[in-house]
C-alpha cells in the first residue's frame, strides 16, 4: 500500500473540479415536485376524483390519506439528508410520527370496516390489485429516487435506502387512494403494508449496489 | 492564541482550501490533505489503537474525502464534515476486522510454504523422510530395490520386473519382506 504522503501527492495530481451538491432540502423538494406533477397528470386523467373527494369528507379518511402523503414526503426528505455525512443521524427517526399516525388511522378504519369477508366480501378480490399497484408504482419511483441519491455516494447506505423505500411506498399508497373507491379493510391494510414492506426489503438488499457507497 | 480561536482559524483555513479544491486548485488541495492528515490520524486512533490500522483508516478517509468532496456544502463548517467521514470509516474498519477475526485465525507457521526442506524443517513429513533414509539403506539390496521401485517410484510390477530383472513373484515377496524389516527396525529405534 502507498504511504500516506504518496497517496496525498497522487490525489492532488488527479484532482478535477467538483461542483457542490445543492442543499438536501432543495433536492428533495425538486424530486417531489417532479413526481407530484406526473402523479397529478395521471390522477387527473384516470382517477375517479368525485369518489375520492366524497371519501375525503370523512375526517378519519382525510387524516389517513394526509398522513400517508406526509410519511412519503418526510421519508424522502430524510433520505436526502441521511445521504450526506455531516447531517444529523436523527433524520432516520423523522418518518416515525406520520407513519404511526397513518397506521393508527388505517387500523381504525379496519376496525370500522372489518375484514372485508362479510356482505362486502367481493372487495377482497380487489386487495391483490392494491398490492400490485403499490409495487408497480414504488419500484420505478424507487429506481428514480436511488439514481438521484447515488450522487451523494452515502457512507451509510442502509438508512438512506430504508427511508427512501418507505417514502416511495407511502407515496404509492397515497396515489392508490385516488383509484381505491372503497374503505380500507383488514385485508387491504395487510396487503398495503406487505407491499410497502417488500419495497423496503428490496431496497435493503440492493442498497450498496444501488447507492454506490464509497 | 487560545484553543478556541486556534480551532476557528484552522476551520477557516481548511474551509478556504476546500473551496479552492472544489474549484480544481490542485496545490491548495494537496496542502489541505497534508494539513488534515494529523487531525484525521488523532481521530482514527480512537477507533484503532494499532498504528498500522490507524494509518489504514487515515488513507481510507483521504480517499473518501477525494471521492465525495462534492458533498461538502461551502456554506457549512468543514471540520464536522471531515470528522463524520473519519468516524464512519473508523467504525467500518472495526466492523470489518471483527468479521475477519470471526472467520480466520492467525497462524505464523502457515506462512512458511517454501519448498526447500530447510524452510520446512519443523514439518513432520520432512523429519519422517530423514528418519526413514538410513533404515532403507539397512535393507538387503533386492528388498530395497523392490520397495523403491514399487512403493516409492510407483512403477507397475511388470515395469519393475523389466527394470530389475526380478520376476513379478520375487518382487512381491521382496516388497513384503522389506516392509516387515522396516517395521522391525522402527520398533527397535
């Protein structure tokens, strides 16, 4: 191995200009705005907005959807902060409050709506489609997010990957609500949670290659 | 100059050099790396008491600084950024060494793999070969020739018979007698 002085000379010799990254909050907001515009276009063209707006009149449903959106936004912002070495490690806990609120609201909805196996048991047939929807939205969003986070070459890729994956999973679950014209049941919630967990699990597995840590 | 003012001066100098380095100033960059090396070394020693391992961490950190120099925000302090990289690399080094030590042991003898017998003198096989030599010499000629041809050189009975002039049956008997003689000699040693 080179001695340190030789290494320093070598590094000095191969230096090229390197423009600093934009602040993490700005990068997160840019990414979220880009995704938001695309999602808004899709929802406007394909979703049944009147059903969504009717459902949002119920306070619990409104709070559930907003907490899903907030979980997504905070998780993705946390991923951008965690990708930098000198930012607080406490960002990894930032998604917890909205996530707990989201789970609580969803759970309350399940208590009210049951398992979906009763007279409205036909709804059970839609739950697998919800699982597919969340994964189909999460995976390309995740790839897009990781492509941007890679630029920071995070030294600790796992928390970055976990927050990023939770963020895209939550955003996918939020977008699903525009196409989900019925109340969430236990089975729905379980499959939504499973889809988000699969996204997070995949991100954990590929974190090193995907985020190209140093 | 009091320490706090010294530290502030150091921070200001390094931040200025790093800004210049991000702009492509090679001389400023090299000066920065030389100045931060002792600081990084002192932090690295908190994670690795061994000075060789600590120096590995220092070089790791300098390489890391080089690769992610674009992640330092010029509007933020430089030293916390550098300290965070050093802490991360130090922790990674501890974890890597711990993983290696769980699966490997150090064996000084295993490093000695030279073919020369003197380098492997402690090896049991060499000692056995040295002990058996005189015993072979003590065997009768026909028994020794049969044993060497069949057992040591690996010739077939037909090849050994053609070479030595002994019949196959005689070769078999002489090999058998040679082995019995060696066992007797080894027991009396």
